[in-house]
């Protein structure tokens, strides 16, 4: 019983921490949807309106931290990359594509997305910290970050 109560409490906290999504319309046919998930204020962007997220970026710094691999050049022309940016894994691609359709989702679906994103973040946190530490210590200042920064794609599947 305490385990179920704990899970329900976590879900309620996640829903409570989520804000109303901000959908920005621009002159391009795509969409931008921004939202807050506990510790992350992020936006997903679809450049061409095909329902596929091309990049995810931090809304406070406007730095891309994940991008669709075949769109890296286009993404780089629009916004700078975070020093530890990585391509979207298949699982993250599927999760973030669902964010583009937020207005048609139930509360259960929104909670599911929040859980997937937070679980992925928590699982990747050691790699995130290690990458940032390399740059803060000066070890990575003159080199490109390794592509496996967040973790191998198989690691995202576990979240």
C-alpha cells in the first residue's frame, strides 16, 4: 500500500509541476511546443509540419540538447548546440513527437510523457554531469563532446 501511495504522489507532483504548454506559431509551417518538466524547461520544434520533432532545446538558454540526426545541419543554422548535445534516440523521438499533439491528449497521456522524460533525464544524469564536468575543468573546452554523452540509445529504452 505505501508503494502505491508513493507512486500516486509522484504522479501528482509531476502533473502539478507541469505548466500549460506554450505553442508558438511562426512563419514556418512547423510547430514549437514549450513546457516545464520538474527540472527542465524545454521546447520541441518541428520545422516542416510533418509531426516529427527535429530538435529539443532549453527554453532559458536557447541551446539545442537533442536533435534529429538527419536535421543536424538545419538545426545548427537556427540555434546553437549545447556543448553536450546528442541525436534523438528512437524512444525519445517517439516521446517528443507526442508532445506536438498536446492539445489532443488526455491527462494520463501527459503524465506518461512526463514520466518518460523524467526517467530518461534521471537515467542520463551521471553522463550529463560527467560531460559538463569535463568542460568546467577545461578538459573538453577545445574538443567536441562525445556523441554518447547522454547514453547509448539502448539506455534510453529502459526509461
